[in-house]
């Protein structure tokens, strides 16, 4: 009888051990799956949302050279003066500064402001071309980031905001004069 009681006691202990280990394993699995991706952003154009009313955003790939990828890993880029230009049914990123590292090979002469081709689907390109040419929208680079080891850019389709200024004193005197 004692051996049966010991067996059932051991089985109960084994079951509780397996249950607790499975429960703690599930908890640790949940903790691992919640990862913060802090290093994915390279550059952000904060002024774009202030200067433009962004209607829609698109994600596009970039055609880059090797020294540009190394510079982006080091965080050497600036989106402030950049814009997207459409030529011959292709989208080009113009005016974005990717400054080269000092350790770039001597046989390469890097151009930090060269135009870079954007990789978009044909349907997206057709929509962007229609919006830019017919409706008067602008294409603005919003954010440069990493996605699965590739450099991506978020471009915004928007219209320029009207900046209102206070009326000049001359306008005020003209409006007060009797006609």
C-alpha cells in the first residue's frame, strides 16, 4: 500500500512540475516575443508634417550603393531638403543628403546628393503620377528606416500648407480709408 501511495505521490509531483515548467516556459516565450525595435529608424523629416498636409503615405525601397548603406548604418543622412521627382514613369529621390564615411574606398568618388531610384509597384506609381500631375500634390520623404535588413523610405502625398501672416500696417490703413 505504501508503494502505491508513493507512486501516486510521485506522479502528482511530476505532473505539477511539468505544469509549472510549461507555464513558466509560456511566460518566457511571451516576454521574448515582445521586442522593441528601437534601431529601425534612420532619419525622420519632422518638418514635413508642419509644411504639408499629408493625405497618404507610401513605403518604397531604395536603390543604394555600398558606401551609402554603410553611411546609413552609421546614421549619416538628412531628409530636410529632399523631394520625390517623377521622370519617365519612375520615381526618383532628389536632394537627400547621405554623407559618406571617411573610410570609403579611394577608387570611389561618392556623391552625397545624387538622385536615388525608388522601388514602387506599377499601380502605386500610376496613382502617384496621377495625383502629382492632375491634382497638384507633392511627394515628400517622411522617414528613412530599416525593414528586414533593407532600407525603406516612407513618402507622403500631400499639399502645401498656406502660411498666413498678419496684415501689414499699410493694408490696415487702406482698408480704413473711405472710398
